[in-house]
C-alpha cells in the first residue's frame, strides 16, 4: 500500500499539495466539510434528514472509538474534540467500494480528525465477490489509496469463512464497521452494535448507517461531491458480481439505457437488479 494518497473531491479531482494529502489533513478536510454541511440551513426535508442521520452516524462512530480504542475518550458530538492517545488496532472497516460503505468511510474519517495517534493507514477488509466487476475493483484500489486504507483482500467463498480467515491474520481486531442498511438482506433487526451470530467468528459488528434510506446515502455523496464507482452512473443501484448483478430495471429509459443510480427513489427497488 503506497503512502502517496490524494484527497478525493468531485469527479475524482485531487486537491492536494504535490499530489499528497497525509491522513491527518484528509480527516480534517472531511470533518470541515461534514461540519459545514451540518450547519447549513437547508430548505428540503430530505437534506435535513440526512443531517440528522449524519449526526447519529458520527455519534455511533465516536462510541465505537470510546469502546475499542484502548481508553481514548471523546466528548459528545459537536463539542470540540481534544487529542487523546489511543490505538485503532482493535477496529477495522469492511469496504467493498459500494455507496453505503463509502458514506460510512467518509464519516469515519471525519470523526478521526482529532484522534491523536493516527496510524499511517486504517485497517480494513475487502471481501471480493465471485466474478467481481472490473470497475468495482478499480474503484476499490484507487479509493483505498486516496483514503489511506490498509486493505486486506479475501475471496468470498462465504462471508463467514472470509471473516474467519481475516481474524486469523488480524487477531487484534475486535470490532468491524459495516455499511449494512435496514433494507439489506438480514438487516431488518440489526442495531448500531451487534455481536456476530453463533457459528460466526466472534467480533462486534458496528452499523453507523443502518437506518439511512437509499436516497439519503446519495444525497450526502452528491452534496459533498464524493467520487463513487462509475457503475452507478449506468443504472446499477446495488453492486455484487458480474453474474448476479444488472442495471436496475426501474431506471431503464430505453434500449440499453438507464438513469443514474441516484435517481432511484424507493428503498424496496434498490435490489431489483440483483439476482439474489
């Protein structure tokens, strides 16, 4: 993993000195943008709901830091953070380049802006689906550099096996941030903090965006001008592998033509392009 990271902005344009943005500077920049968004007097209810969801997600992440960063204590949200020593070795992030974990990652980075002992890269895992899209792998590779992720790859024979193998390599990890939302398969009964089920490798699953709606995810991405995987601009709304994922038929506007993913409105239509 290279140290040469660029701060991602709209359309993938980098705004950095000599093409390099240290992790601390990246976190501070994202925190500034998040705080500016939270302080905006917005006219639409939809964006006001995104503000509320963002505050909740930040608080969940700060609670996770309190629990798993070896005694680092953070004051409540929007009170000035003070640098306190700690370690992030017990925390990891499940990252696959999708819209939900991308929003989670952006908010996580913003929450780390005043964390004193930042590592050079953040621990993370990419569970690669069977038959992955080239576009997804390309975005995961580029964004993991931009966002300073130390990304461990595991092929997905099963999620359970992948996480078990990961924890054998990284036994210090006790909790993993996951971008699952309420409307995802098996997401209906999840809370912000859920231990894994029986038979699974033991770790705490942390779900900061569990109650976000589909449109709220896209509102934040577009409002902050965060670059995202190009497949979303061609009608894909939920990304799996090439053999089980198609453009969403609800976005079809002609033969082989689709609206971009952010124009979908209904949560229950998000996975219409998935075979499973």
